[in-house]
C-alpha cells in the first residue's frame, strides 16, 4: 500500500469498500500529516473490519463452495475432501454471515466455539483456508489477530525398529508394512503400486501413483501427494522376492491387492496383539527415525521419502527411539563426568 502526497502537503491512502450498481468501485480515504500515519490508518481499518466489500454479496458458506468447486479438477481428491470437511464442520458460527459484514470479532467468536472440540492445528488449517477463500473475493483478513487455543505438545515414542520387524516378518501384512517401513511409502502409495512399476532388472521401483480411499470408495490417481513424492527408489532383493510371490496376470495388477479398510484392520490387530498402539502411517515415521539414528544425511532421507521440504521431514517424521535417547544421554553424561574429573585434579 502506498500513500499519495496531496498539494496541501498531507498524505492520503484509499481502501476499496464497495462497488456501485455499475461496477465502479467506491473507496474510503484516510488523510494524515505523514505517509506512515496514513498507511497505518488504512491498515487498521482493514484489519478491524476484516476489509471486505466485493462486487456481489454472498455468505461465507457460498464463498467456500465457489472456491472448492473452482478447484475440484486441479487439486487432489483428498485435498478437496479436506476443504469440504472444513466447510461443513468448522467455523460454523460465521458460515451464514454475509462476507461483506464479516469482522475479526465474528471470526474470533467462531474460533472460540470450535476451540472446545478442535485442536490448534485444526483451527489454523480452517483459518488458512478461510483467508484464501475470502482473498479470492477481494477480502483480506489478518489471521494473526485471531487468538487460537495453545498447542498441545505430543510426545511420540516409536517402538524399536527391530521389535517391530519381529512382529511384521512372516505376518499377512509383511509386504505392505515393509514397503512403508523400508521404502517410506504412504498407505495410498503402497496400494497404488503396480507390477509395471518395477524396473526390468528388478533393482528399482517407481512410486508414481496413489490409490486413495475417499467416502467409501477408491480413487486412483496417476500422481502422488506432492511433486517430490513421485520418485524412483532402490528395491531391495528381499522386497523383490516378496513381490514375486504375489500372483498376478497383467503388468497393471496391483502389488498389494488389499482394500484400505482390510489393511487398516489387519495392521491394527497385528499391532494390538503385540502390545503396540500405532497406525500404519507411523511406519513411515519409523523409516525416517531409523535412518536418522543411523546417521544417514537428512537430504537423502528426504529424497527417499518424497518429502517436499527438509523441515517437514524433521519436524513431523523424525523421532528418537528410547535406546537412542539413552545412548545420547550416556555420551552427554560421559562428557560432563570427564570434564568434572579433570577440573578436580
């Protein structure tokens, strides 16, 4: 935003506040002695009023629907499903409000109501989408002015990889589990693998499609969650041998011909019988954690797992195992004990 200097020496900024019946915009002006003050007045107005006039009025819900419908052919089905869930279950207190009358306080009240049942992460996702939905309509909101419930830190302790392998090897879930744990595949990527994805020499496998379970049925996509998720990973001989045991007739037959619910049930039972309470997706966490503990460079772990950024891989998927924490603590204790011993001699 820029301030224009007037002949009087004052400065003026303008904010669009509406359009007349002919489509001509109307503005609200702010005049001050300095450019900085004029800009501040305009920004304060936008922030407090959630700036909001557009050529045609609609409710927040209608704006959400229009935003989603305009993107349903270019975004993944799971992303569209996520947007729809937000529209239908979050920030419901403002959904029937007119977007031109929406204020920061209205949004805050909606957040307050949802905070009783939703986490900080869920509400941040809802606000982020709301901001994008309104921006398309020419409305800007400053989500930083919205107070969210505090984040609740989750402590994730994964079972030792060696212990997990004892449970997995020889079970009816050995192949899908190892594909997730050894090659770091998402469950949709495991289910999307086909025999034609294996190189002729059997040394690599392409991860280039996903079979997603949405609203009770499968959706097959010839791409993965992100650009970096489409990758080619080395195929260990052990995994190749397991794959070769799976009956198939055509190159486009699926390597793991199991339904999503079947996989979920089998894995849950397998883990429960072993005394573990983890989801199938945690095997992908185990991959990153194991390689991290082995000292594998993070950029290589990122490449194998198909993470779009190193930050996502580190912040979400790498945890330390109990034994590794104990090893680290022994190193720390040994250092200080050595230093203490040297200082008292």
